[in-house]
């Protein structure tokens, strides 16, 4: 009985490994095809400027969302979602600085300054989710003074659905769950900021 259980267990692990390889492999194929996210405002691995720093919580930046451009998304992309996340925030769960979803599939950029709270300049149909500042719109960097520089991860997701069906006051975590459930591929870059 023990040998039979071991064989079944190994079989189950093999099936699980095959399924994981298929799922993550398909995501990898989308990335390998050249899906890229870039910014004329921020170079990867560079430091954010005062323009992308929050104005409040002891910071005095301009709180302007950077320009973002992307290309070579997976062929079946029906919409995009964008997140900006600080994994180094001393919260135990990081900090969500910007969440935008239902960006139409024909979009290929977000101009600088588009992340205002009212969202009026966003592409038609796009929605900004609530950030950890408690409101929609771009919330710039503002790490605690004296912390080592924090990482700000800008990630664009290509999605297999044209619309994420989430409540208007959904948390960034709920939006993130729906993004990951519908992801075809992703492209990202990281910048830093400390004070």
C-alpha cells in the first residue's frame, strides 16, 4: 500500500509539474516574444526624480505619473492593466502606488501626468483602482526618511479579457488577483528612491 501511495504521489507531482510548466511556459513565451514596457521619463534601475515623488506624508514632490510605452504584447491581448508597487514599504504587505485596469488593447502608451485622481485623461474605458494612499490615481514615492532606497516596480499586464469585473472601490489586492487570473504576459522595470 505504501509503495502504491508513493507511486501515485509521484504521478500527482509529475502532473502538477507538467501543468505548472504549461501555464508558466505560456506566460514565458509571451515574454520571450519581446513584450516590453519602457519609460522616456524613467530609465530602468535609475532613481525616481522629484516629479514622481508624493506630495504629502512628509514628502514634497510633484506627484506626476511618468510617461509609459509598451510594445509587442501577446497576439490575443484584449486589455492591459498597470501596477506600480513598492515591496520595501514597512507595512508587511508592500505599498500599491498606482493601479490602472481595463486599458484598451489598442493603447500603447500612457502620457506623463495622466494619473490624476479624476482619471479624465486615461484611455476610454480605463479605470484607476484605489491605491494604499486610500484613493485612485498615481501616488508617488515617499519612503520613510533614513530607509535604504525602496524599489518601485512598474508592471504592465496583457490580459485575455477586455474588462476586469471588480467593484469600483476594490482593493489593489483584489484587482491584482483578477489581473493574475487573466494574465497572458507581463513586462516590467524597476526604479528606486530613498530620502
